[in-house]
C-alpha cells in the first residue's frame, strides 16, 4: 500500500489529476448507490403495504378522503389519488357516463402519473451510466500518458534497466485500476436499479389496471328521469 501511495504521489501531474478525478467519480457513484438503494427499498415496501391494504377490503372512498389532504403521498397513493379524483370529477360533471369511458379518463390519468413516478425513480441512473462508461477511458488516458513518460525517460538514458521503466508503467497501471474500480460498481448498481425500478413500475401498472376494473364494475350510471317516465 505504501508503495502504491509513493507511486501516486510521484506520478506526473496529468496522471495525478486522472487519479483524483477517478477517486471523485468513485465516491460520487457510491453516494448515489447508497441513496438510491435506500430510496427504492422504501418505495417498494410502501407499495407492497398499500397494495395489501388496498385488497384487504377497505372502503375506497374513505381512503381517497384520507389521502386527499395528505401532503407527502407515496407513489402508489398519488397514482390512486389521480385516478379516483378523475373518476369523481367526471362522475360529478356528467351523470350519463358509461363504464367504457373510465379507461380513457381515470386509467389515462394514472398512466400519466406512473410516467412521472418512473421519471423520479430513474433520477441519477444516467449519472451512474455515465460514470460506468467514462471511468475506464479516463483511466486509459492516465495509462497512456504514464507509458509515454516511461518511454520518453528511456530515450534520455544510454543504459536501459527495468528499474527505469517500472515506476512509470506502475503509475500508469494504477490509473487503469482506478478507472475499473470506479466503473464496475456503477455498472452493477445501474443494472440492479433498472431491474428494481421495472419491478416497481410493473406493480404500479397492475394496480392502475385493477383499479380501473373496480371503477368499471362499481360504476352505476344515473338514469335520466325522462327515460323513467317514458317507461
């Protein structure tokens, strides 16, 4: 370890700059990983709990009233809210709506909200992808520069030994290693988070479809009084 530190401290300015950049990118990616992991875990747990509560036989109208004034709604609560709110608005404005209208109203509103929630879930994923793709190239830049310095130093000496070449090549390889250290966790986390987000979004979509079916089954169009008289 002391040898590696000694090589890093005695490396050329550009190689040191590459190392510092890669260490910064690695720290940045780990911060994103820990924060995003905690965020997705909480969202998934809240989604499962609300989904179970939803199918436990609770009164949907009562639940809508409970979350209506709630400031910090969970993702699934917000999806339910926009769908039920659109249904109530439509039902109050036009008494003769049919169940066939609901997929174009409530379901559409929930799908729009799901898109917004998905965009929120994917926050910082692009940063992870950028770190994963750029870090190896930054490390390669340091490697190439270190090897160039090594060969340049060889050209200035009449006697070539491994002791003259080794330090430059070693510092070059340190840059490559740091690039991989920054990139590999970012790639793994990016793929894992994409999988987790896809699973959460699938639950959102299933919930919206099931709620739409419930609204269609429970919806009873109000008959016109003139129709009743004619009968």
